[in-house]
C-alpha cells in the first residue's frame, strides 16, 4: 500500500503505516540540533498599560559553535530583547531557544543562575554596567570565578592575569574602572565575561559609546577571544566597520531575522589575488516564508500579492498586473507566469549552470 498522503482518501492507511511515519518523524534531527544557539520561532510579547508590543515575532536563528557573528537592525527591531533572552535574563513568550544544550524556556531559577554564571558571558553597551567601580581590574575579573566557587585564590588570580595578558591589559591590573579609558573598560568587561570560560559571549552594542579607533581595538579583543579560546561570540552592533569584520552578519527586522550577509575569501582565477567577497541572502524560514527587501518591492509597486514562477534554476517574483498602479508595468512586455519558455526569463549571473544567481552582485572589497 502506498503511504503518499494524497492516497489517503482512496486507500485506508494502516496503523503500521502511521507508526512508521511517526517513527520517521521522531528520528529526523530536530531543527538546529547541531547548532550551539538555536532560536526557533521565538516570540516575545511585552504588555505595558494595556498595550501589546511584539518585540520578537517568530525569530529563527542558528549559530554554530566557534562562530563570531554580528546582529544588526534598526532601533526597536528586537535585538536587545533577543540578547536578554539568550543571556537568561528574560524568558520568551513562545517558541524555542536552546544554548549549549540548555533549554531557555524550561530552566528553573537555580539552573538559570548557573547558566548565567557558567555558560554565557555578556558585555553591555554602558561601560558602567559591566564593571564594579570599587574593585580593581584584577578583582573585577576574579569575582565571577569567586562566585562560582571551587578554585583556589592563586588559581583564580593566575587565570585572570592570563586573560588580561591575552587582551593586552596587563598595565591596567591594579587600576579601578574610572582610571581606564572607554576602550580599556570594555576590554576589561570582555575579560570579566570570559572569566568562567563560557561557551557563548554575548555583546549588546559594546562599541556604541566609543570612537571608531577605540571600537576597532575592542573588536580586536573579541576576535582574540574567539580565536584563542574558541568562544562563540554574538555581537549586536550599529557599527558597519564591526559588521564588515565578521564572516556572517544577520539583520533583524520587525522581530524577525530578515537577511544575512556572508563574507568569504575568494581567489581570482585570473590574477590569483585573494579578495573578500560579501553576498547578501534573504532568509527562508521552514514554512517557506521569505521577506523581500522593502526597496525592491516598493520600486516595483509590489503589495499584498505577487506572482511566482518556478524556473529550472531560480524562482521569479512578479508584481500583480491586476493591482492598482501595476497596469502599466505589466501586461505587454512583462513576464507572463505560466506562459513563458524557459529561455526568455531574467537570468541573474547569466544563468550558466553552476554559475548561480548573484543577488546584489557580490561586492568585493
Ligand atoms: N521591557 C519592555 N517593555 C515593553 N516594551 C519593550 C520592553 N523591552 C523592549 N520593548 C519594546 O520591544 C521592541 C524591541 O525593543 P529592543 O529589543 O530593545 O530593540 P533594539 O535593541 O533592536 O533597539 C521595541 O518596540 C521596544 O519598545
Ligand atoms: Mg538595543
């Protein structure tokens, strides 16, 4: 007997079939099973004074172990809400979120405390929020180890000194935060966040209050932590220079991940020279939903409805010719979904097989 769903009305499905299907579904690896951070349709609704704000509206995000990545997005798009959830400080309204095997929705208070002390470290934008003003740099860095317990003072001091050396902060060892520059304060904050060797380091606009040169030094400290300790790092940033420095930048729009820029080094076949190539991708969620960039849709007058057409190597998206304002885009020379030969469509990147479409060109820097 066939197990295809469309046959279900014509032929009864046996119990054995149903069991086999359920087993296959169970054995299929869960979404993001191999990712260190997995957010699955994450929702966070705030209600204040009877008004509901949907800060996260079904956000999907996967981050691999050892990654150093950036999150960008307009103010109010939900970046800090996401960071607070990942930091274990806030709980999502719905969806699923796991970090290093911890389920962020079901952790009890005790597990949450351990999580914040041992699994994640965080660096905030406000330099004052990261450090205790009456402790020296060394004391600030040893404090998380002391709170965690289980190690001797000499061992804690040694670890702290190693972290300070790694981040070129030896000269700050005995100073208090007010005796440090803004950049030194943020680098010390990174050392504090790394004190208990967390799996993940989260930073919410860590360079927001710094000038560009200092911001560069702080970013270099994140890179060092990523390279030397293998720490997975997620940085929320407004700073294009920081976003340009990482391999992957994910953009958040209206509480959802909307696009992603991947950068990789490519060798030019002709000159043999290496160049960094950046390519922007739209996110496709598991239900097949896609967010089209607002400037693309508005330039073609697309709203409410679009026509789709499957081609051998891409999918075409056309404005609805019956919609107001689209009448002259269309009928004559426009695409006619369903009525075209495979050769007359637009072919990004010339359409040569294996060449692949190149949305946005792929800017070389
Ligand atoms: N505690 C809160 N109570 C009510 N609304 C909130 C709260 N935190 C954030 N919001 C709202 O959620 C949305 C996303 O905020 P946020 O995550 O801070 O954005 P971003 O960090 O990207 O600027 C905003 O509309 C903000 O006003
Ligand atoms: Mg924010």
